[in-house]
């Protein structure tokens, strides 16, 4: 599972605000330009961000294997026809091109998650969005980043427990129901424990956040993020 890993890579040394801007700009560029050259370019750029964080592309793809498997179904479904020729290539290729735009966004997100502490993300959000909305959004992002890997681990544990008890012999519907119910129970229980822990530790809406400051290496990254963000306005 992708989560923060301490390090001294180029991506680790960047200000989180510049990294957020690059993510935002890449997502805009990928969605605004559904063409093969732009897909190749954004994917190459995303691979560069993985190199900056010293991440293996294969390891990142394995972490996203469930998401990628779901996305891979879209071209197949788009190409299926109810009559001869039963499968149409052109709609499948168009769907694959549109689905492919999500891949570079996922890769850049992986580089960000592994190179940015959760507290820095919250500090960046609250500085970019002032007031109570920024506090709520920052807290929400921090909780999601911390809890999502734990929720996925709970789901895997429930799945393994079902298999260990001979669940593979059950009908698929029963296995899905058991997995959903038990996973939801664990998630709700974890939410209750989190709520109690926040109260016990005197949770503060506006704690002292780590200081953030742009350095010289951040300015080229900011320029790239801005260029990607305004790329839809540039005639091709």
C-alpha cells in the first residue's frame, strides 16, 4: 500500500504546495487533451515523477492492480455489441484512450503520497484554502490518507479469514455479502476508536502545523504545474 516513506529524494525535498499544483495541473492536462500524443507525454512525465521519488513503476502498478483491473474492463464493455460483429474495435480504442488518461494521474499521486508527510499535506491545504473550509479539508485529507490503508488491510484480513474457513466453496453472492458486512463492521469499529482517540488527545481544529517555505528548487516545479494547468487555454 502506498504511504509516506521517509527519504531524501528530490520529491521529498519539494514543498508540498508545489507538488499539489503539479498534480492538479497534470489532472487538468490529461482530461483536457484526450489524444494519444498527450497521453504519451503525460505518462512520460508521470514516470519522471516516480523517478524523482525513487519509486519502481512496477511496484506502483501492483499497488493499483485492483483499480487498473476495473479500468481495463471499460474498453471491453465499450467494444461489446449485441449483434455482428459482436465486438467493435473503434469504440474500444476510444474508451481505452479515455481510460488511459487516469494512469498518469495515479502515478503522480503515488509519488506524492510516498514523499509527503500527512502533516505537511494538511499544512499545505490549510495555507492554500484559508479559514474553516481549509481546516475541514485539511483534516479530511489527513484522516483519509491515514485511515484508507488501514481499511484496505481490514478488507484483506476479512477476505483471508473467509478463505481460511472454506469460504471459497460458498456461492459468490454469499462471499460478497460476508466480505461487505464484516469489512463495514471493522470500519465502523475503527471509526469509533478514532473518535475516542481524538477526544482523549484533545483534538484541535487549528494545531501548530509544520512551517512551509518555497526554496529555489520549487520554482521550476511551480512553473511546470502552472503550465499544465493553463494548457487547455493554449491552442494546439
